[in-house]
């Protein structure tokens, strides 16, 4: 009798009670929903603990689906045994699980790799062709680590603005047997001994900021849309250096090499699921005006990973 009285006192103090309406059972503590069980139909039963939901599905194969952030852990008991897999929830399903309205989410963060080149090259007044590149080894690596999204629709989530920050590293591998130097405020080539020369390149690093408008185009029967985005992009130079390698011997030279400290241009990208392509063209000259040949850098590549 004493134990029963203690249980009643606990229930009275905590304010715990169970509500049952049709096929829904709720357990509340101090006026807050603690557990909700919804028997929606003969196929599904949803159990919600706080904002997390476990879905038990019937049918030919019994399964349990547990939400972990924006992904779901699915445990399936089929004819050939049990299996476990993760899948990413699309915006609509995530909204049904959390009760939150879907938001526009663009595509910027990720790991990118592209091929560098120059356009509109003019060597007037300078030694010709010393910036010619070996394109097979002139790569851009981008680590886009910060993203902000701004939806432009009231009730839809497929048009918006995307911005953020990224770190962009560019390697320009020279095809000729030369490197470059800053001599009296002007960039010029330095010829190298070709015997044993295995590498000569110029490397730059930029902090990159885009402002893009993105359109997401739904595909019938698929939860993942095709996306197309484009806009302006700018960069602040963080550093630059040349590197020359003879067999096992390496030498670096750090300098600004009259490279423009700021760059601006346009960028575009298109993607679907794990296939993402991008291109960037800079309107600003690679070198400062009058300090080197005229040329505009551009890159085309692929996004290897989104997060």
C-alpha cells in the first residue's frame, strides 16, 4: 500500500498523464509532450520521443526507421535476414518528421577540384609564353567550409541566394623550363637548367566569397532536384610562392609576384545528387596592371564531396 501511495504521489507531483484520442497516445510531463505514439494505419506506427521519431513499418518487409539528424537509420527484417542502412531524408520527409517548415538549402560547401588555365593572354612588352601551363598538372583545390542560404519564395524552397566562405588553392605548373621572379616591380621569367628538373610551378591561395542565385528543378518521382546556380565570386589573396624541384632537392620562393591581391569574376555550377560540375572565370587580370602580361584565370572542375 505504501509503494502504491508513493507512485500516486509521483504522478501527481510530476503532472504525468496519458492522452488517448483515436489511434494516438501521448505521455506528457509538466505539460510537455514526452512520448507520442501514432498508429496511422495497418502499415505504420510512429513513436516520437521529443523531436526524434521512430517509425515501425509493416507490409512484406518489417522495418524500423530512426531519424538521426537529417538522416535515417533503417533496420529491415526481410526474408533473407536483417539489414541496416543509412539514407538521407529529403526536405519534405524531414519536415514531416520534425514538424518544421522546409527551408531553402543551396550548394556551396564541399570539396572541389578543377583544372586551371588562362584566357585573353597578351605578352606585349614581356618575354613570350613564360606563363604557359602544363594543364595536366595545373589544379585548383577548393575547401568551401561556410555557407549561408536565403530563400526567395514564401511557400516554396527551390529558389534562393547562396553565399559563404572558402579556401581556394591554385597550382600553375609551368610547361617551359622556367620559373618567375619579381624584378624591379615587374614579373619576369628565370630560365632553369633542364637536366634533372622535375617540377616548376607557381602556387596561390585565396579566401573566396561567392554570391549566387540557385534554382532547384524537381524531377518527377525523385526527391533530389537538379540544381543550377550562378553569380559573382571574389577572392582575397592570402599568399603565393614558386617551387622548383630537381630530383629530391626542392626550393621555394615566397613573394607576391605582382599578382593581384583581389580578384573578381563569375561562377556557375550544375549538379544532381553526387554529380556536381562548376566553372569560374575571373574578369580581373592575374597580374597587377603594368607589372606582368595580361591574362585572365579560369577554372573548370567537379565537386567531389558535399556536406
